[in-house]
């Protein structure tokens, strides 16, 4: 039977085509790997963090964790199961040492050791469950209120820093830092974008300014933190304060806001400006009424999301605005109204850093870490969602 003729326009197999298909599949695989890794991280934080934020009993939200300040956790463990666990652990270690010393021909003895070790491990799991069920946990406030502490002959007392209480002051401090930096960054960034888009003249100076703005986007966050520390904390004498954090975060977000605002304004058709000017309006009136309202959807979303992103940077906040622990809320204990701006606050990113790296790790700090990360992701997601909804609302109002 004769072989069918290939159509002249059909794709012919070649090494170049095969290489292209392999490259496309490789890029697709890498994309899926990145997406799966990000999904795993978010799901892991959501699953483990929800254990600290939610509870099985009404009102189903752990209000203590969301409202109280971080405190030391005082844990009293019953001594009897603890001592039994230590004894069983010692027996398992001795049996494992005997197994390692056995020769190759002692298979029966090795199996007996394995069965005995498995039985001891099962017993240890049962005792460990009893030990955890018998724990007594107290935060600093609850421990001070105790009229009678547990009997030292029956309980072992341990303390764990920053593992009790909650993250209320850190939530409030993070929200204040984000809101203040949004106000400053949007004001300065919008003014700069108006000048670059509407008033500046094309030339080398304008190109240099735009290049500088783009270069600032690639500066590491710690450099901005050191700049804010030197400029606002030391030179201006504001100290570690909320206003120093506002300006530092605002400067970090300025490159994104200026670039997004300028591109949005330049995308508005030229006829909008010319029609307004032809009717006798001034240039500023034309910009205010015929350019900014229509460019606003393209300005708000990247600006607010940029601010929410930089609010998660630990270095700028650590150098300029954040305390590891602050008992009072920002509006408490003020001697004069201006003290509200010139005081440090707690912040969720810095709290995660402190709990994760500055204190010994244990099962209690793990709950605090995951719970704080979960709440912080929720706050960032709230600001991102609000910017998207605001964009949709403004876009539906101004159509062109």
C-alpha cells in the first residue's frame, strides 16, 4: 500500500520544533511548581493559623488572641506522666543501642527489640496525651491573679516568652502604619505623577527623573529602613515613632505609585484635555475634572496593593516604628495630642520576626507564629480586596 503524501503546509518534525515543544513544557512545569509551592505555603499558614484564631466553642473566634497583648505563658505540667515519659525514653534509647550492637545473624533478637521498642513508643504516646490533657496554662495576667499556685511536688513549672496572650496591639499598629503610609504615599505620588505627566517638558531631565524612579523600585528594603532611621529617627529627631514609619513606608511605595499614576494619566486621550481647554478651563481645572477622575481606577489598585506589600517589610518597620512589646494602645496614656504620632507601635511583621528568631522555639511559639501570619495575610488581603472593589466602583462611575 503506498504511503500517503504529506500535505505541503503540514508541520514537519524537526529538531528545532522538538526543542521548542520541550522548552514550552518545561516552562509550563516550572509555572505549575511555583503555583503549587505558593498554594502549599498559603494552605499551611491557613490550616495551622486557624487553630490559634478559631475555636470549637461559641463565639468560635478566639477574641483573647485577637485583642490581648503578647504575654509570657506559664505552663504547669503534671510530674507523674512527665517522669514516666523520661523513664520510657531512656529505655527506648538503651534498646536502640542494643539493636545497633547486634550482629547480622541476630535477626530474631532484633525483631524482639523492635517489638519492644514499638510497644514502649505506644505507651509513650498514651502518656504524652495524658500529660498534655493535664497541663495548666496561664498568661501573665492570669498567673498574677492566682491566689494559690499548683503544688510544686505535683507540677513542673515552665515559662515561654511571647507565647501567651494575643496580638491585639500588633494588629492595631499594623493597620495604623498602612493607613498613614497610604495617605502620605498617595498624596506625594499623585503630585509627582501630575507634574511628570502634565507639566514637565520632554528631555534628558525628564528621562533622568523617570529612570531614577524606576531604579528606586529595585532598592532593597533594608536600605530604605536605614535611610528612614538616619533621616526621620535621628536627623529629624522623631525617634522610633509611628510618623517615622509612615514616611519610610511611603517612600518605599512611591516608585510604584508614581509609575502607575503617570501611566494611567498618560493613557487618557488627549481630546479630553483639549476639549476642556477649548471651553476656557485652566490647565489645572482640566486635569482635575477631565484627567484625574478617569485615571483614578488605574491609580488606586497598584497604589494600595503596593502599600500593603511594603507594610510586610520587617526591616523598615523595625528601624523606624516597631517595638517588640508595648502594653498600651496608641491612644492610651497620651500627655498631649501630638504624642499619638511620636510613639512606637507593635507591628505584625516585626512580631513574627521576634517570635520566630529571637526566642527559643517550642510548640507554643509555633501557634503564635502561625496565628500572627494568618491574621497578617488576612489584613493584607483585606486591603487588596478593598482596592479592587474601589477600582470597580470608580470605573463604573467614570466610563470613557
